[in-house]
C-alpha cells in the first residue's frame, strides 16, 4: 500500500464553501513500473494529461477545497469506473464483445488507457493484481476523499457543487472554447450550469453544454441533484492558458484563472440561498 494519498489536498478537509474543486487528469508523477512497461516514447503520455489544469485551478482557488490527483491518467483514469477495464491490456478485465463496450473503452481510453494520440502504449498486458492495486491504492482513495468532502459541504451548507476541471485540445475553428458537462442534466441542477454559461458568455468566449464532452465517471459517481449534491465538468481549451507548444503555461493563464474564479463565484452565489437556510 502507498504511504501517502494519491492526491494533493489544497484547502480544508471540511469545506469552507459549498463549491469543491477536483482535477483528476493533471498528474505528472510517472512511476517506474509504468515507464518500464512503455513501448511508446514517454512523451506520448502527455497527450493523456490535462496539461497544467492543476496550475489553472490553483490560480483560481480561494477558500475552496481542491483535490489534485498526482498519479497520471496513463497509470489509472479516475474518470472511468472500476469495471471499465480493457481486456486487450488487462488480464483481470472481463471478456466482452466490442459492441458491449463503451465508446471510450473501444477507443483505448479505459480505466488503464491503452492508446494515446493514436499510438499503442504498452509492451505487455498487465496482471490482474497490478490493476487491482492501482484501483485500491489510487482510484478508491481519490473518490472516497471527494465523497467525504461533498458530504461535509452538503451537511454544512445544505448543498454541495463539485466542479471537475479538465482541459481539451482546441476544437474546430469557431467551435466552443469552454465545454460544460452535466451528463445531460443527470448530475446537476440546470441553474448551476446556466450560471457558468452566463460567466463564459460575458467573457465573450464561445461555450457549449455536453457537446462534445458530457462528463464521465466523476460526475456519474458524485452528482446526485436529488440530495443537493451537484457535479459539473468544465473543459478549458488549452490554448486559453498554455503556451504555443501546449507544454507550459502561457500568457493567457491569468485571464483563464480569472474566468474560472468567476465561475466558482457564480456557482457559490447560486448556492447561497440554500447555504444560508442551512446555517
């Protein structure tokens, strides 16, 4: 078992705001067993990262509790369910016809990704116990910590809203540069999504809801509007805050962080009537 959590916690364990932040795909801690199993260049793994989405979230965070995964998506994808194991590279995966697999799994983006940027990543299949260890040591603790924080926020404020921060490559010219996902209304009340849309519109940035990204396992697992726990995924076009090489942060970071801060404030403001009533 790992001695330390597979994430960095910023802010109080018991949230001081109804808004909780999560960054599950920006991890850059590539362990030796992962690097040793690669058949592709190590640089190919960057395509799986939400590059510096953690830097963006940290720049925007105020009093909010923020969870940043340290393990990379190539090691285990926290935005996939435990059962989304790829039989092509995982000896513990349940065998099933491709037609029964999710689109992400068929395309090589399962719990342990098989491909990145169109390239096959691994020189061997992983033993069932290898993947199970990643689930037990990395996947479950992250989701348990999120669930605990959201439950504490709900108990204190009467409502909790998880903002799951991601980044995306630029879409087609003229397409959205911010995509808001709520699993087509299943993971959040519409009023929170509408407030985020309003912030992006006021910044004169094109946005979309649920297309092409509606959110994944994080929203499915933690969003429960009937219990006043809401979960929303926010995808930022990487060109908004990275440099031209899409490697390091760029001159747009401050403006992007300000935009995210305004989203957080808008969601918190929308939650305040319930939060005030709960205190």
